[in-house]
């Protein structure tokens, strides 16, 4: 845009300035529990309090680019590797009082990752840690991050019903038992194994068998066949989660 494209009489100084940030709800499955990546803030406001990772959007940077940069910094992955992970925009949070420093609008993102090494704190974070997701955790977070986390948790649970999102938690090759554990962990309910297998295999291209020897998964049964994500991005018919109560929705595992 050139100066001649600016309307005559327009003065940007008439509008109160505000900052734009990105906040990331990064989920993984560890030891059959859903974990979220949190940082302990090293500076005010809320110094010493747990928060979602994130940061300010730079002047020449899009929100998507800032989210990828923050994801790479907090996980310790290179940006090229981080760009292959599942990262999607959740929603925008713009309540005027959400940040005590100034008016700050946050574009929140959800990221799903396979189990990674311990994270490192970046920016103004004193430390970073994978923390099991519980209902009590949401009330302990800085800013409005408890609300963001609840919204992201709900979005992930909903999308597992009709998309291939669950495979973002898995390594490149996985067993159907490992995939089922993702659903059970995120939803907080037990699923019938034969029914799960039948529904997953009923959608052409949802998962593809991998050639080679099967993998022993730690149980006493025979080794299980390996699969990888197929080209299909939708699960049809949907895999509807069983009924569950509000306690399970908050992240406890039965």
C-alpha cells in the first residue's frame, strides 16, 4: 500500500495502540495421560505462575509465523521440523482487561505433537514442562490461559470424532492399539477394541498398513501390525465418543 492509498484526513494516532500476541495450547500423550506444555513465567506480570507458551507478534510477522516460531523455541525443534507438526488457529481473545500491561489481543493456536523430549524455556520463561492436564490446572494459569486451554481441549476432543487429528499424537508408524489409546486418553473413556478397529479400517485411506515385521507393544499377546496415516483426512462415518460426564471432560482418565 502506498501513501496515495491512505484516505485523506486519516490519522492513525486517533486510535489507541494495542499489541498482538500468540498463545499456544500444545498437547501430547505421555504414559496414557494427556499433557499440555506450560512455561513458568520469569517476569511480571504473573512472575512464577504457569502459563501457556507464546509471545508478541513482531512488526513484520504474521500471527501464523509467530506461532511457528514460538512452537520451535519452546519445544527445542527446528522450525523446519516444527512446521510439519499439526498447528491450527483456535480463536482470538480480545477482552480489554486480559493483560494488565496494556491492551493485548491474542491469537490462540492449538498444536498436537507426538511425545517429545523435555522442553526448554524460551524468551521470558523461567522453565518449561509437560504437565498432565486436569480440571484444577486451568484455574492456576496466568492471564486468561485457563479459558484458552479449556477451549483448545474441547476443540481437540470434538475433532477426533470426524478427522484424522488423533494421528498427530502418534509416531510415523503406530499400532491400532496405540491409536486407540490416543482416543481414550483425550476423551477420558474406554473404547471397545473390536468396534474401534472396525470403524477405523472402514474408511478407505484413513490408515495404511506398513510392510515389515509387526511390533511387540509390551503386552503378552502376539506382536501387532503397524500402520501409518493415509491420505484420507476425514473419518466417515464419524467415530462418536461414548457418553461421559463433566469430570471426564476435565481430563481425568477412567
